[in-house]
C-alpha cells in the first residue's frame, strides 16, 4: 500500500506572541450555606493565554461532565442547586490551549457547620492569660471570632492589652487586671450563613496568693517564618505579645524599605494586612514587641513562587529550580500538561530541581512545580517551547467532502482516515485528522486528500473558509462610581457580521436577566453596551461582556467599585461611666471604598424626642479613632448610644444601639425657675414654681426645700416637700397680715445632697376679702326674659390689692338667697337672661378679689314684663311681581296676660342657608325688593315690650323670574295656596 501526503497551500511560522495558559485567578477553599437566596455556588477560575484557553474541571480527581447542575461561565464553574453530599469535595480547574495544559491548586468546597468547647481559667493578679476557644469549623477563612464579657450585648473591645486571633479564636490578655475577673463567652459567626454560636461561659477567677512581676514581652501570636502568597491576594499577619508592662507592637521590613501605603494596621497594632499583594511586596517582615523590660521580635518571609517561560532549540539542555519552605519540609512533584511528569532515563528530578538534557519537540508543553506538605500545596507554572524542523510522513487517508469554516487563531480539525503528519503548526493526528493551529487567511482554500491502493485511487476535496476573528475593540474598563450615579460599560466588537454576534453580560458570574433587573439596560444598537442605572452598593463586582458567534466567542471583564456612605460601625461598647460622661469604643464597619472621615455620637433617653447628637471629647472624632468620651450627660438618666460614620459620599447607617446604661447619681445642679406666688385666702402665703423635670433630678429621693421670711427680717422659715412633682406650697397662719411682703426661695435636694436654690423673689401674702358691698344698685327690665343690672364700683383699701370682678345674685321672690342663680362679670353692669315673664325677682351684687367675695348689697326687686304674644301672624298672602314681593297678614291680638303688639318683624333669606335680613313695620303689609331668579324663605313675628312673638314659620316663595304669582298661607297646618299667572 502506498501513502500519499496532504497537498497544502502554504506554511507560516508561529507568532512569538502566542503562549500557553497562565492562571490569573485560582479557586480557593470555600464554605457555602446549605441554602442561599439563588441556590447557586460559584467557583472562580481564570487564565490568560494566546490562543484563549478552554477549561475543564475535576472534583475529587474525576472530570466533571457539564449538565443541568454544572455550567461553565468563562472559566468559572457554576453549580446549580448544590447538595452537601453530592457537591462537596475537592475541586480543580484545568486550563488548556495548543501549547499545553496547567492545573490549578485544589480547592475544598464545604457546607458550613461548627461546634466548639472552652476550658476554665484561674489566674493570679497581673498574670497574662490566653482563653482558648477551640472551634471545629468548616473553614477558618469564613469564620469570625469574638468574645463577650459578663453577658454584655456588645463584643469585648480589642486594644493593646486584649487581642482575639482570627486564626485560632483564642483571646489573649497581655496583663490581667482586677476588672478582667468575670465570665467570658466565645462567639463564632459564620460569615456566609450569618449563623452564630456561643460557648458556655468560662469564668476567670482572681487568685490573691501570687502577684506577677514585670517581665519582657513574650510573643504568643506570630505568623509563619515563610509564607507563600498568591499575586493579587490579600494577606494578614497576626502578632501579639504578653508582658508586664503591656508591650507595644510595631511593624517593619528588614530591607529598610518603608511599609507600602496600602498596608492596613488595626487599632491595636496586632494585625498587619497587605491587600492586592504584588511581587514588590515580597520580603521579610518583622513584628517588634517592646516594653520597659525589653523587646522581642518575630519575623517571616512573604514570597511569590515563579518559574520563567523558556524558548529553546532542539538538543539544548533545560534546567528549572523550584524552592519552597515549610514545616514539615515540603515534598516536590512535577507535572507536564496537568499530568505527573513521566521520568525517563534522561530526565533528572532532585528535590525542587528539574533537568532535561537534549530536549526535543515532544518535550514542549506546560510544566508545573508542586510543593506540598500536610498543610497544603502551592504551584508554580512555566512554558517550554522547543523550536525544531518539520518532519513529513506518508499517510493513509480517506476523502473529505464538506467545506469547513474557520476563525483565525483557533484550532481547526479536518477529519480524514488514517493520516499522520507532524509539524509545529500543522499536524495529522493518528486517526487521520488534519490539525491546523494558529489559522491565518493564507490557510484558506481547497484541500484534497488522495488515497491509493492496489485496487485503485480515491480523493476528496473540501474548501476551508477563513473568517476574521471576532474581537472586542472597545472593552469595558474597570471604573469607580458613587451610589446613585449611572454609568455605561462599553462592549464594541469587530469581525465578520455574517457570523451573527450576540451579546451577554454576566455580573459576578451570573447571567443578567434584563427583563427582571431594573438597574441594568443593554444599549448601543449594534454594540452591547451595558448601562447601570442608579448604582447601589450591591452592584459592586465583576462584569463580563461575552460575545458569541456561530464559530467563536470572546469576552472581556471589568470591575465596578461602588463608593457609598460607610456601613454601620460594629461592636459598640460603653465603658467607664460617671455622673456626666461615658466612655465609648467601637470597631469600624465597611467603608464602601471611601475612607471614613468622622464619627459622630448620638444618644437617646426616655425623655428625648428620638436620637440627639451629643458632645464628645474630642469634639470631632476622626475616622482613624475608634473611641470617644461623651460629655455633658445628665446624672441618673438612662442612656442608649449609637455611632454614625461619615465619608466624602455621605452619612452612613448608625450602629446598633448600645445596651441601656444609667449615669451615676449626683447632687442636683438645676434650681427651680419662675418662682412666684400670691393669692389664696386671708392668712395664707402661697408660693409657686416650675417643677424640675425628671431628667434633671440627678438621683433618687428628689424633693424641694421652700424657704421664706418677712421682708426685712433675717431668719428663714423652711419646709421640705418630698414630692418631685410638687409645684406649690401654701403657708397658713391667721397672724399673717394681708398683702404683706415675703422674701421667698426654693431649693432642691436628692439622696446625694442639697442642690442650689432659686433667686430670692418677693411674694405678697393673701389679701382680705372686700369689706363693703357695691352701692347704688339699680335695674331695668328689658323684656319678659331679660333684666339689666347696674351698680357703682367699690373703692380699694390698703388690705385689698385688686377687685377682680363682681358676682350678681338673682332669685325669685319667696325663695332663699342660697337658691339664687349667680353671674360673674368684670364690669359694673350685667344682663340677666332666661327669666320668666311677669315675675318678681330679687337682685343683689357683691365684689370679689383673690381672697374671695365680700358682703352682698341690699336686695332690690324688679318685675319682668308680660310675655310676648303666643299667637303667630295668620292668613298671610303674598304676590311676586318680577323682583318685588308683596306681603299682607292679619293683625295679632294679645291675650290678657301678654304684652300688647307694637309692630311686626319680617325675616327673609335666600334658601335655607342664606344670610337672614330683618325689616320691622307697624303695619300688617309690606313690599320687599329682592333679586329675581332665587327662592326665598320668609317668617313674620309680632313685636311687643315682652319680646318677639311666635313665628309664622318659614314661607317658601319659589323662583319665578318670568311669571307673576301669588300665594296664601294660613296659620292652620297644611293650608298653603299658590296662584300663578303667565303675563
């Protein structure tokens, strides 16, 4: 059998910019809640490479088949509806392109749970201690440890003397003081599920049989001597020392370089954090603990392991060296294209050193050094490219029928029978597939495979069409934004429009559903720009624009950092309390990418309206300070406090309020105000004041001390009022002269002592009642029901300060004065109404002042007039002509016991709600000029000296602007006559 080669149009050398995959983000150990809002788990993996790598994933050593539960989003693995049993395990990401394969570090995925136990501690005074909280947790990285002292609702404040390790959960007290005696409770919170567990209280008991002397610092919490850090990650170093006096902690680099400005050191100096670790951050770091007895140093090296990519010619010698440190000493392994390196006779591995003499083309690929011990493993990756000559072979093959469409820079497989061909860019696989990598336009054309055997020859021809690759020409850029703003993330592409590009956006690994997301909108027409409207803090994260065509897909990512007002401060604790101050301390909350500038303190009492700002020392608390003293508090008042942070964006949410505390009692400081008095009965001294509000009473058993003395004397009389609500005191003694002057003051006291007194004011004693009755009382009868009374005012005397009014007494003849009706007035005249007609009344008047009423004047009698006529006007007739109403009625005759009729009163108004007009006449007829076009209501009453007689009742005159009409109304019920004429 003969072998015929492929006939190819041209060959091109590989571009130097092409390279194998390099991880930029690897999966990490993670803890996920068994149930979350969206019921999804997202594991990160990202690699760069040219061509773009494609990804696979393993779990517990086996490859994952993508199905309904597993999806790839770029390189990231999305697990839908995770199950603790089925989806927990060790995950590993594999990235591959034409140059080889690399594997990520292994990441353990678990579901949160934890338990813990504590041991009792008994200590002598001044002895340092460690309270060990042994926590069995699924992942320390997802756990936050805190401690509670004596059951208080807020967490124990960390300072230079007390430190909580977030690696172990242990509480360290550098020097125990008497105030540390009590019960300690370890609190463990899972940051993924927000679940919290509390240990049983552990008592710290003070032993008096021993006292700890001074000694130099002893570092109890320190970081590893050597620590491998992944580029771009965040690393925290803990350091804390015991000692007496309490040691101070400082940090430095041994190479003399200053600490980077991005480094964060907590307020107790026990934790150094380096965010966004870069190679230049590598080096040896020292923690220095120092007090007056000496110092101690802990050091450790932070480093980033790297191997360099190499391009070598055939027959050259390769040597790589990989170094790592740890306890126990790490063991090294080498991988090639994600698989253990096969050790041939010519390959030498010694510790972390790899030597390959006389390399050949088959040695090309991705290599990884793996250093591991019982605590974990680290990876370093590099690419080996071997440049060599083409090798041709004669092959068997079968025909190819269909044209193939390709995209530049992608891998194209053309299927044949048993063709074999080895070339750097074009390879015929063992199954007869023609593999072309790094496609270019020159690869386009017709390809023919010819096969011949003793029975004949066969050939097949196909067309390869090369399209321009889809490229994102304007990718989204990472951007900072402020809450409330709107931004546009661009995503514009170039390429062959016939491929039908479609755009998708992902936010933090989840596909954005534009029909359900009010804040997101796709704009830009043919582009795929993403608008984020009214940005909120929850929109901070990674955004990926993915463009798909029928033959390729590309993506670009950007990060949106949202600046917003600070989050709520945490761990608010109220420390030492006096009668007017309180010590507060707290921990910072999230700054939302804008540093906190100031903190403000607010307080609330049972007497305040909501939360009120309070004065502090310092007056303005800077953002780097986490404690303050609240001043000018009122003694013996229940207070709650909260802290509010502010940054350049705005004012953040307040912290949780503190536990209600009460300031200590003190002597009252506020004296009663508006002290006055006067009035009362003869022989009384009345003293009044405004009572002190409860929030200013400063303690228990609050009361008043009332002191007074006659003006010009030196001896004070005092009385104690034990009621905090008292506002009046009356001193009674018949020997007190009327309207005599007294000096008066009112003081305060409580169980802490006597407070200040008010200013001295002059108060008059009560005056005596008027001694004379009003003179010259006379009366005038107004009607059957009203009498007018007049009198002369009485003159004031030295013992009568002021007449404040008069009392008019009225009773029927034959009755007692004690049964009289009384009317009070301030003038010297009064009208008595509601009386009976034709009745004799007795009238008496007496004066009144603040001491009471004086004697009554002699009674005068007066007779009311006869009652008005009881019979209403009858037989009322009316005529309406245009705007005039003509009325007539019968004369009313009074009965013998009624007042004679002196005239008539006509009342008329528009409708029921109109204003009433009144016209009087001594005739039995009247013409009213009224506007036309409205209904009118009319009443007629008889007039007499005894008052108005009975009403005729309302008569309705209907609206008739174009008609003449007349009517008749009888006083007998239901007899109304109406005549209308059309003129």
